[in-house]
C-alpha cells in the first residue's frame, strides 16, 4: 500500500482533501488507492479489518475516517499507493 510514513501522511492528506463533501468511499476506489484487487478489499471488509456498511442496494461503503485509520494501522511497506 504505502512505502514510508511521509508517503502515508501525504496519502491521508490527499484523501481528506480530495472529496471534502464525500465522507464515504467504495471498495473499488479503495482498491485503486491501495493498488490491490477489489477482492482483497472485500476480504478486509469481511474479516473486520475495514469497517463498512451496506447501502439499500447491498453495496459496501466505508467511512473515509475508517479507511484512513485502516491505512495507518495496516500500512504495507512493499507497495506504493495509486489512484490519485
């Protein structure tokens, strides 16, 4: 996901400022940001590592604050973030 704490801080700041009115993010966007598959994101959700809720249409959504907390806790040092 992220290589260094400086890059993580930059990624978090980009997330906070990118969509100031949008407080939720979908698994596809999370996958793009983290450079992983949507299946990986769904695995994180299903295992409880990444809190989410279901929309009435049964789609997962993640609060931006929960995603930022997830990045800070489970940051992987082997990949770079993408999607910006």
